[in-house]
C-alpha cells in the first residue's frame, strides 16, 4: 500500500486525496477491529487487496494522461518558433519575402499552438473525469470519505484556499507520504476546502501554463530577431535582407531605405506578438469558438 501511494505524482495528489481517504477507511478495520481469528478476515483481505489494486490502476491511468498528454504537449509547444531567418547557405531575402515568410510562420504557429492547447485542456478534463467518475471501493464495501469536488472553471476567481496553494498542498503531499495520519480522521475535515477546489485549481494552473508557454515562445522569437539584427557583421553569416544601391544624382541611395526596414521589423514584431490571439481560452470542457479568423484579420491589418 505504502509503495503504491508514494508513487502518486505531487501535481495530482490533491485530486486523488479522496480516493486515498477511502482506501484508508477500507483497511482501517484491519488495524482497529479485526484479527486473524475473526470470521470475516479473509473477506476483508480480499476487499483490501482489490481496493489497493483499483487505486493503483487509477493512479497509472492518471499518470499516463498527465505525463504523455499534458507534460509532453507542453514541452512540444515550447519548441514552436514564431520566426524564420535565411540559412547560412541561402541567398538574402527581399524585404517583401521576409514579411511573407514571417506571416506564414505566425499563422501556422497560431494554429498549431491552439490545437496543442486544446489537447492539454482535453487531457486535463479527462484526468478530472477519471478521479470524479471512478470508485476504487470494491463491490459491497461501504465508505464515507466526506469529500466532494466543486467544479470551477479556469476563468473563475481563485478562492482563498487556492491562493494559499503552496502551504495547503504540502499537507496533502504529506498524507501520501504518511497515509497513516488519515486513520485518525482528524486531517480529513481540515483539508475539505482544498479537495473541493482541486478541480478548479488544476484547470487554472494549467491554463496559466499555456499562457507561460505563449509568453516564452513569443519572447524567444523576438530575442532571436533582436540578436540577429543587433549583432556585428560576420562575413560567414548570410545577410537577412537584400539591399539594392540606387543612383540618385548626385547621390547614391539604397532600396529599401532604413526607415522602411525599421517599419518592417516593427510589423514583424507585432505579428509575432499577435500569435497569442490565435490561441483560445479554456472553457472547462464547453464548446469553444476558435480565434483563427480574428488572428488572420489582425495580421492583415498590420
């Protein structure tokens, strides 16, 4: 039992706490009432083993969704680039070509980020559905854990318990490291509010993770462009723009002009920043209206 419970990942422990309380309630009679001469000890052992196995299966299913469909997708989102530059063996681009390539990259990135955000939201909703729907208690076993989830959406204001998430969740984590403290029943009522808000807290936490990813990829692309245009000239590196010299008697000018180049860079920066507008907000499982058309319109106006 202890090895199974300790394997639960910290991030999902508040969601699985009601199941842990139910599990400890199932095995408690073996510590307080039954002995080896009791007539129903075999039935108790069988139900206890079944409850532990059910808890293990639930944990494995939650971990599978969490690791492969939440964490991995978030990592893949961080790898998406919102910019493009000519390779070292490539000819410099015309300024119009540079704008077109950046706009195409931003459009595709917005679509990809939105799809991945939906994938993370669906995975989070599946985890919440699993912990609310599955009952680890064997058939015929009666348990009273006293816990009930409150279904809060990602956009609702945080409660006082979620604002104190760090200290409160440490108590939950301790219950998984030392599940015997739940046998007294004293901790269950004290953590009622934490469990009730666990669903809303998880939605809010990972919706903020999506925002963090959007900020990171935006900043990464802007920094990459800034470094490329601010660095000293290196002969081995391909220039970004193709600049033409134009004879304007009695002077010599360049096309495009420096002002035009500056305007293009500002426009490209706005396009990159606008990518986040193409990623819809989470709706707690409700039907979501995509923002692709709004994003396209914003890019075309700039």
